[in-house]
């Protein structure tokens, strides 16, 4: 699962290296790869991409994203049990332990309930997570599934040199060798007119698998636990070639913005959920000093309004 208003706080494969400095630090480096989340960030708002990838500005954990992380952990761990024991009660029983583990590995999530001394809000939040886990059993039967991979990190380098990377929730492989890529969403399924945008992440993964294994996944499957829907799509090579062209154009726009320092905000209704409004010119803020060098010739180009704008997939 990737970032959304009802997403997950799992660290995805960022478009920067692990030693990238926090805002303005001396070891800030240009983006070196692209993940579905960061591609979506740039398409949504180039300045948001800069804040997350270049400046590495901190973001507060949210209840929705953290719940997504928790539910993902439970669904992954359930497959450790023998098939006959993969029941809804057992899955729900994993929630408290996985929450304890999450607090140990990501202490910042504790602040979500710092103002809840009696634990009432936390109890409701955990019950909501349990309800999402239980709903999964109405959509899939884990006793009949034996995933080939869970939480699979994938990375591929295209002929252009662009590296694509991401984390796939689940990979199923049929006895005949057909591959299914599955992603869990703790939010609700999008309306039909927005389904194509929702599939962008899955097509990204399919492209990486195709380039790595020379196998086009037979099916892409989005499991929406928030609404109890399952969205499927069967890709073909032409789909993946289109996604590759889109990503190459997107990467060209990111490289230009990196070299010129021209990261323009793109206001949308999603701005209401952004943690960085205090730094955004659209809200009267000032971005931190740009931490990467900008050659004079490239800085001049930014005055020409050449910031790349990518449309929906």
C-alpha cells in the first residue's frame, strides 16, 4: 500500500538514498530512483515531492496511515500460521501484539494517543483496525492462499538508467506460473471514474516485475478493506509500455526541477491534508533554502516556466 489519506505509514522505497540529510543538510543528494508514492507526489504537487524527497521535512504520523500499517502487519503475519489456523479470530488477536511491536519500532506513533490518558480513543482505533482485518475474510480466504512473497521489495533499472523500486504487499503464483500482484487498501474503493488513477501503483509494480522477470503479471488486485470491494485488472504489454513512457517523462520533469530548483506548488483539495503548508507559498509560507546546487544556466531556465506537469495515468 502506498500513501493516501487512508494509507499506510510503512516506509516505502523513497527516491533518495538512506543517507540523505534532513532539510538543508550537507549530504543532500539528487533523487536517484522512483517509487509509486514519490511518483504520485510529483504528479500531485512538485513542491510536495521536494519537501519529502529533497528537504526530507518531518511529517506527523496520522491515525489513518498508522492504522494501515498495523492492518498490513497483521495480514502479513497471519500467513505464518498453518492454513487451517488462518481464521478471523486469530487475525484479530494479532492486533494488540502488532500494535506493541509498531510502537517499539516506530516510537513516534505513540504521540497519536498522547492526549488519551484513559485509552478510550485508542480502544476505538484498535477496534476499527480489528474490523478492517475481519472484513478481509469476506473478500479473500487466506486458508486457500499460499503467497509466494509478502512485503516484497522490488527494484529494476530501465534502459534509460532510471531505477524503479517499491514494496508489493503480496505476490501469488499459480501452479501454471501465472503471477498475481495484490495490494491491501484500508480506505474505500474509488468511484469508477477514478479507478484508473488507483491502478497506477499496481501498473508500476507490474512494470518492475516485467522488467525483472520478463513476465507480465496475469492479474493486478486491489483489496479495499474500508468498503469491502476488490478491484482487479489484467495488464498487457502495451499497458506497461505506456506506464514506462509516462515514468520516463515524469523523471525528466523531476530531473529538470532538481537541476533548476524550480519546484512549483500545485494547489488542489488535497492541500488540506498536507503537513507542509507552513512552508508553502500558496499558504503564505517560505520553503527552506534549497539544499542542492543550482548552476546559473539551469536557474535561468526555471524562469521560463518549464516545470513539468503530468496528467493522470
